[in-house]
C-alpha cells in the first residue's frame, strides 16, 4: 500500500487522514526524532529525510531556510501534502525535483537540478524519504557543480546517512567514481556530463549484491 491519503487538508478529517498516512504508511513516525539533518554547505544547502511539519519549522528557525527542494517529486501522499502546506505557511520557495535512487542518474534531471541550485533562494533544504540516497546524490551533485571533488561528493553517500553502496543504490557511487576516473582534472563536471557521460554504459557496468538489495529494498523498504 502506497497511500491512504484522500487528497485534502481543508477539513479536520482530511488533515487527520493525511497524518495517519504520513505516520504509518509513509513511515514518518520514524522521522519524528531521526531527521538525518546535515549541512552540505553551511548557510547555503542542507539535507534531511522527509521532514515532518514540526521538523521543517525547527530547521527553518535553526538555519533560516528559504527554500525546500523535494527530491521525491509529487508523491501525492500525506507526507507530501503536509510538507507542501508547511512550506507555504513558513514562506518557503518550493521545488519539485524528482530523482532516482536505483537508476543511473539522468542527465536532463541533473541539468534541471543545476538550474534550481543556481536560481534558488538560499539557504535551501533538499530531502527525499530517508535522506540516504537521493539526498546524497543531490548533495554530491551540488559539490561537483560548485567545483568540488568527486571524493567529497562521495562522502555524501555514506553509512552515516544510511546509504548502502552494495545494493542497487550503489549505482550513485558508481556515477561519482566514473566522473573521478574519466573526467575529473580533464573537464569541468557539466562539460563532462554533456559531452561524455553515458547512462546506458553506467547501467551495464554496475553490479549490486543480492543480500544488500534485499536489506535495502525489502527490509528497510527504501524508495
């Protein structure tokens, strides 16, 4: 079951339904106290799991957030509805930027994210569901887009955030490693992305472990 959300927050019953869906279907009950919050670049970009309304308000007070970047895209569930409502109440600029966690990063989506990073009101918060994989990818891309090194981008994909590189999500690590091998020191990241990056080749070359995949996909139920 992906959602029991009925699509409205206007009534008390509708808001209650959104909370039930968020807490017990989308597992937000685990994210009330565990936020996976961290700075990517202090004062400019932060990352977390999908914030509850209270946590989003707390982050905004703490670091002065001005934008929220939703890496899940339009999920149309209780968590999604509540965070959109909270962002509006807090006066945050809201961006939908769906990313994948188990596929080769798509060039068009990376370019769109680069545009959001360029034009957003900072500081911003990026979030996916758990704050482990898509948030790590987006954080690493921010580092590369701003002239950082692939090894620093890779640190955004780590056990500290719950990322499991041995699973299918390890293709995100492979993306950064491919740039380190083929492009870093030769071409700026965006030039390499546009001229040399081959999504099909990355998919063909990447291998993942079955046990790690079972842990990540079925036990942890990651998106």
